[in-house]
């Protein structure tokens, strides 16, 4: 296992188009997280899953954003009707959940989205 | 609400000098605090967490609940320490982490 992977690494799209990103976590990790990062800022939490259940969503996540983790393995993040303000790096992370507490999060390389 | 503040965007020191990266937090409960590092062209990775109370690559950080701080320190900086450093807070019994905006550390030869 080479760690958390994300695809695509870069995505350029036109305003109004839909985009979907994929995250493959470390195989034995049951928690999976999505973050968004813009220039000069730290990662901002979007949502996270424990297995296939989506346990929390940030208020940042508008109705245009949806995330799934259908079989508790990989996850997808879809943005509908993209806007220029959606341009950012989208980070995925995974962690084990051991003894009722979150362990270290391992991050993927990110998907950089540019909306023209 | 949770908040993490890293007051310095940029920090520059000479090789061999001590370095301290500041992190202050606000949270009403008992948080877990982390330092993450991102080297050039690499992904974000954990440097250390307060509950481990260990030194990684010569870095240490002590949680000061009275001052709500978790500053990262190293007595003798090395050029390979040049990177972006993020402080993060994990709320009790939660999955969500709150990150600061990061400090870019440059260690000059």
C-alpha cells in the first residue's frame, strides 16, 4: 500500500460544469476525510466518513457539493455547477479509528481544481 | 467553536539557531493538538502529536492549557527543516480537525 491516493491530480474546468474527484484511502483505515485548501490558508474541513456513513458535514459544504463512500472503501467528492470560488486544492485523508478515538490522519497528494 | 491561530506567516532563521513556531488555540473542551509538516512538493504529513510526548526530528511541542498554546520548538535548526508547518486541533470525540493557516519556515545556511 503506497498511502492515500487521489485522482485526478489536476482538473481544469469551465464555470458551470460538474466535476468529480476520487480518493482511495489506506486499505485498513475506516475513517476518511475531505478538506479544501486555498492559497495562504490551512486545510478547511469539509466532511468525513466512518466506513460508509457520512458523520459530519461542514457548513462550507453547499448543496452543490456531495460526497459518497458507498462501500466504505474509496470516496468521491462531486461539485455541481462549479463556480470560480471553488478553485482550490481538495485534500483527502484517512485514519484508523482505534479504541473510540481518531488516530493519525494520512493525507493524499490532493486534487487541484481550477475553474475558469 | 474551535480556532487555531498561527501568528507568523513566515519565519526565517539561520542554521544552528533555535526556532519556535507559535500556535494558539481556542476550544472549550480538552483537545488533541498536532503539528503537521509539508516539505516542498510533498504531501502533508504528521510531525508530532501532544499525547505522544515524543521528539521527532529534534522538534518538541508542549501543550500549555493555561495559555492555550502548543508551540513547536527545535534547539538547533537545520536547512532540511525548511517547510510549511501547520498546527491542528482535534476536538474530543470528534473526527473534524481544525488547522491553522500555517507558518513557512526557512532555515538559511
